[in-house]
C-alpha cells in the first residue's frame, strides 16, 4: 500500500469491520500470577476483597455505618406491588404467594430479602443472590439464597465475564461456576474493564481508622485524667541505707511508688485520701478549650466518614448548622439514590418470579413496582403545588392564557382532557407486609375531573360501581363454577360445548342475582344521585323563583323520574342484562367459547389445557363485567344529571339551555357537533315528563342515542330546531356521555 492509499476514502455503502473484540483487556499483576498458578482467566478486582469482611464487621459495631445502613433499609423498603401482563391473574397470584411463602424463610421472607438486598448493595456495592430451582423443574423455584459478594469471582470466557464462586477448597473445587439464568450479580457501579461492584463504603475505612484511634485515645485520657482533671502526688525521696547498692536502692524506690499509687487509687476512688505528712497532693485541671478543640477535630473526621457513606449528616441526627431547606435537599437526594438499589432489587425479583411462572407453564409476565417515598414536609409541598395549579387555572379561566398554555405551564404537552387508560382487573398484586402475602388490588375507576361532571360526580360513579360490583362478584363466582363444571362434560363439537357452558353460566347467574341485594344497592345510589343533581347542585344558574309551568306537576314528575331511573338499573344489574342477557355480550361469550374449544382441543380432556381454560374463562368474565359496570354506571349518572337539570331549568323559569362539556379529546365527533347548541326548555320538559310517566320495562323505553340515528356528517347539517323536533336535545348522546346542560337565558 502506498503512502497516499492510506488516506483514500472507502467506497460508498461499504463497511470494513472485523468480528469480535479488537481492544485488549487490561491485565493486572494478580491476574497474571493467577494464570501462572493455573487459574486461567480469573479476574481479580482492583481493590482487596478481604476488606469486604472488615466492612461486614464494621456494619455491626461501628455506630456510623450501622446507623447509615439502618436508614437506607428503613427508607428504601417502601413496599412493592406486582403488575401482571397475562390472561390468568388468579393463577399468577396463587403462584407468587406460593413462592413468597417458601423463599428466604430464615431471613424474614420476601420483605426480609428486600431489606437484605438494600443493606448488601450499600455495603458491598452489588446484589449477589441465586434462585434455587426444585429437583422437579416443573415445580419451579423453591427458595432464594444470598451468595456472599466477597466470594464472587469472574472468569473471562469467550470475551464475556462469567460468575464463579470461590469456595476456598482444593484446586478442583476452588471455583464453582454459577448459572446466569438463576444467579444474579448486579453491581451499582464498576470500574473500567472490571465486573466487580465498587463498595461505596470503602472510602470511609481510612477515616473510621482515625475515628477508632481517637475514641481509643479519649478512653485512655478519661481513665487517666478524668473529666475534671487529675491528681498529682509528690513523695519525699528516702535516704539510701548503709551498704545498700545502687540497684537495690532503685528497686526499693520503685516498689515504694507502686505501693503508694495502689493505696491512693483504692482510697481516692471512694473520696478519701490518707497519707503521711511527707507527701504533697496537687490537683490539675484540664482546660475546656482543649476539649473543644478535640471535639472539632472529631466532628471534622466524622463529616468525612458520612461523606464517604454518602449519608447526609442531617439524616444521621448531626446538625452541623444544617438548615431546614438544606435538610429537605438532603432527603430528596438520599431517596433518589435509593432508587438505584430498588431497581437492582426489582430486577432480581422479576427474574425469579418470571422464571417460576415459565417453569410452571403459566404464560404471564410479572413486573415489580416499588412504592415511592413520602416527601419531606409533604403537606407543605402539596399545599404549595395546589396553589401553583390554582394560579394557572385562574389565569386560564380569566382568559389570559389558553387551555394548552395552561397545560404547558403545569408540565403537560397539551390540554387533552383524556382520562387515565382503563386497565383490566386482576393485574395488580400488592404485597401485604404484615401477612407476607400478595393481595389482589382491584383497580379503582378513574375519577372524572372535567367540566362535564361536577367533582362529586366522579366519586359517585366510583362508589356506585364498586358497590354494585361487590354484589355481582359472588354471583358471578358461583356461575363460573357451574360453567366450569359443565365444561368438563363431553361434547360433540364446538357449538354444543359453547352452548352448554354458556347455558350453565347464565342459569346459575340469574339464580344468584335473584337472591342478591343488587336491586337495593342500585335503588340507593340512583335515588341519592337524583337528590343531589335535582335539588342540590344549583351552581350553574342564578336563583329564580320556583314555580310550575307548562301544566307539569313537579312532584309527580319527580316521583315518576325516580321510578323510571331505578327501574333501568334493576333491569340491567338485577336481571342479568349487563352480561348474559345482553345480546352483544352473549354473542361474544359464545364465539369465545367456540374458539377456545377449537384452538385448545378441549375434547381431548387434557388436564393442563383444561386448567388454562378455567383461568382464562374467569378472566374473560371479570374483564367483561368490569367494563359493562363502568359503562352502565357512567351512563346512569349522566342520565340522572341531565334529567335533573331539565327539571330545575323548568322549575326556575328558564326558556332555553345550552349544551356544555369538554371540547377536547376524548370527545367523539357526535358530541363535538352538539356542544354549544341551544334548545327550548318547555319542549324538553314536556318530553321528559311523558317519558318518565310511561315508565321503563325494556330498552325500547329508553330515549334513543343520537349515535344510533345519525352519522356525524348528517348531524352537522341539522339545525338545533330539527334536532329538538327529532327528540335529541338532551344528553346522554351515547353510553358514558360526559355532556350536560347549562341555563342560557
């Protein structure tokens, strides 16, 4: 190659890359000596591992390290939940609780294991533990064991460091290779080309040595000098005896001093001093300035220790002139540091839980989520944040800024008005630290916080939905058992199977619903909501004299409205029309059962396949039920609110009302066409009076949804009068509609 060829550009679209690693790994002296001894490839860390043993001892009897670890564990273990992505949450819950009851029993179970990891990570710089698989692999995980960090060694194999455990045994058994599928070594920080985690507390060892020397010195001073000073005793030197040698004379003098010292020590500790007149006693004080200087030096050394431990002095009870503001900064910094340790622990737990589920044949994925720490002076912070939000909203309401500008000031991209995404039930398990078990957490319905519904409406929706579900759940559970029993019979084809299972489910559900209190529950919540929206929520209109108009008997209309509204929810919940008697849902059930029969081959009567079907059938029922309850309750509250508003507008003497509500997503094209339209109160009140007077028996007695009659394009062409003549002046315009009325004039 010529000199100039070295500077030629490569041809376009070509890459000159060699496979494998090109860089050369660094080799230290210990690694080279290990290779000479026959331990090829074993990587020694860049710090002495024997110091880890010293750290373990210090963690027990050194006050600073012990307190630092206690703070880390207490703040770090905030409790956790499991989020499950799969079709069989009940099976997963049973499995993880079975595992939680077995692992780390000598150390406090799952909670104790988390505590140990938080301590281990901070002290040793890494998490080191192994999931133990049962002898019968299909039985999954049987325990979790902690592997001492100081025993871990790494060996380079095919360019990758593989973990080994150093046992200290003979040549053949000195190193045991660990399985990366079950063993985890998760360091927080490492050095270049060194897989070993850096122990964060290493930096404190030198200053702890100084601290130990200082404390030892203080002990000697206290013992010798006391806190108030020390006693000086002078003795007259006796004459030398005749013929006494110098050695004998010196020996006699030393024996005399020791004898007098012993006598004074014994007597003076009792507050008594007895001596001859040839002895002189003198007391010497220790100056306070000397003690203060020693304290300053000791505090300075302790600050260095706390700095090495990365623990703020304020968290350890040391003021060192720490202000309240600085203490809050310290708290936030420490809690953020703990996130690293929790993430490392999270990865190990997920590894074990998911491995156990995989070995047991459950198709699901588990994610661990730790709870957050409470904030420093949380109440003050929340109040300040609330005031900040109020200021932004006030500017928006005054017209100074738009909705989107307000959203951006609060940290959002735009004012979408979207609700939190719905989640299927059975997907969150919360760890109960008192019972050492995971418990199913029923997802709460999102509180609706839009202009369409008052703040109280969201609570009413949630309370009603949870109350009716508590009644329906046991009814469905018994119906599910009946269906699963029917599924165990023999069927000729998928249609016969689907019809047999569905019929058993439907029959038992209706039987249980008749015995339940669903009608009483729905009646209570419907009547309470009617009282609220009909008589109490008058914030949208000025006060006017109440009167009867258009020949409508107000009291009778109210009575008919309550009878009408309660009959609707009795029909849906008490008679099973929310589930099996609903044509759309019933068809969905049948199709699902037929597909399950075909895809799983249920006619084969395979035990494992049938078990999977049972879990998935229950999940399908619960998910469908939750969505239908949510939809029906939201629609009921919308219907009650709008019926009540029509009566109030009529009673107060208003002539017209305007459709109001959210103008941004999520809003359908139908409602977008209805916002701002104005309708006549008299026509609406008369029509409503006739509807509630007729009563409700089936869905044909409900006012039709606008979505069933027009397309968005057709709706856009219609005038307000044409829509009211057709009977579509009043929301809800579709299930879960969030729009309502406001007085126009």
